[in-house]
């Protein structure tokens, strides 16, 4: 097999082990699937109906220019269609952005333990990833800026609100960071969870600002993770460059129909956001009942501090998985002392509440 030297040197891995893989290993389905930050509340009924209708048209490719969806997104955000790039979720857009800006050896800056798919793409294109630590369980804009200047990196990544911790920076802090980026550098601002965030966490859009590209998705609050559709908002020159590398038929026709309908159903989005807020409170209450603290979250998940180190949190995680509860955890210390629990339906959180004391006891050496 004749791989390129770069590909031959990469590990055969994925950023996340899927719950389906774990279910096959366990030999049974999970009781509660609350680890991947999917929206258990599902898509808007209008989106479901639109996708069902579009299924009969699946023999056709989607419009490769995605004209209608880009126009709708532009109108929604008060920008021009030239400011919008659509892709196969944020993951696909990240891959295209890295491909555009990163060659073998190019320095790239991120936080240690930040969303791993970004690092996966940087490695896949041979970039040299430079990381800074989190500060008080949140990404550190000042440290990211210093690293960008020190390495002369053309690309820096920050998620706000953050995954995996759920914490967030103020919109003012993000705007200040953008304004202080060195010349030629671009901030990839991952806003996958923006729909759940307080208004003052999201800086105003400036479509003429060339130093930032903002990523959004239909996977989280819109409940369409399986449809794989997201979009980027940026300067027209950078957005136009995506046409040089993107898969022009990679976004499917059914997903486009669902996204258009979801975008127009503000009532369903408000319903989901309210359900998520209530679910975060329930998770915090479950944690407190077990003597554990939670981090403040502006997402559809909550990080629970297990109170010890990463090894103990890993044992708690393993105990939950063996009891049929799918959750995940951060991978880098000291954030790895936490487990991360997505908001679920009441029955999901009931199952989590029942399993957590047992998992804690087993992790601590009890039975």
C-alpha cells in the first residue's frame, strides 16, 4: 500500500470513539445516550417534514452552489451570501479551512485539550500544533494570542462556548482578541453552541473583518447531528477560497431541506433552549446529591468535577458505561478530572442519577 510519507506516519485513529463502537463491545445498547452532545429533543417537526418530503428527491444532487440555503443564512445573520460557506458540519469546514491555510510544518495554535477534531485535521495536513493550557477551566485568549505571535501561526482555534468544558468567554473578550491578532493570522471561532449561550458571549458579526472565520452548525440546538450540515461566516475572500478545495456535492439534498426549515422555526429552537436550561439544572442537582461540583455551562452539556484526578474520573466514566450510560470526559489534565454529561430526556437523566452513585463507589474501591 503506497501511502504518502505524511499519511504513513499518522496513527489510524479517530477523534472520538462512537457510542455504537462501545455498544458493540458491550454487546448491548446504551440505556442513556448522553455523551456526544446530540440534541435528544430532535429536529423541528417542520424540519422533519421537509426532510421526509426531500427524501423522494434524493435521486438528485443538491445544488452545488447551495444558493437557497446561503441566501437564507445570509438574511438570518444580516450578511451577504458571499460571507457564507456551507459544509458537512463544522468538522468538514474545519478540514477545508486547515487545508487552505496549513502546509507541512505550518505552525497552528490551539488549547491543550480543546475540540480534538481540529487537531486531527492539523495533523492530517502536516501542521505543527502549538498548544496553551486552559485557564480556570476556560480557554485563555491572552495565552493564545501570545502563542500566535511567538510562532507566527497563520491560524488559531478557539471554541466559544467551549467544548469540552462548557465554559465561555465574553463577547467583548473575543472581540478584543480578534482586534489584537497579528497581521495575517486568522482566528477560527467555533460557535457550535452559540444558540445556548448568553447574548453577551457572542460578539457582533463583522463580515468585513478578515481576521476571523466563525463556525456554526445545525448539529446541536437544531437537533440535526446526523444530517451533517454546518456553515461558516467570514470575509468574502476567505469564504470564496473554500470553493478551491471543498467537495461541491458533499452536502446532501435532504440535509439542505431540513436546514432551511429548521432555520425558519424559531419557536422550536426556543423550546429546545428552554429544555436544555432545565436539563443543565437537573444534571447539577444530580451531581450535588453525590457531593460533586459542576462547572457553569453555556452549552447543552455539563462538566462534572469528580473531585480527584483524571484516573479517578476515567474509572467513574468506565463505571457509567458498564451500567449503560454513555458519557465522555476531557482528555487533558487538569480538565480530565471531569466527566461531561449531555442534557438528556427525563428518563435519560433518571438512569444517570441511578448509575452515578454506583459508578463513584466502584471507582473509589467499593462494590
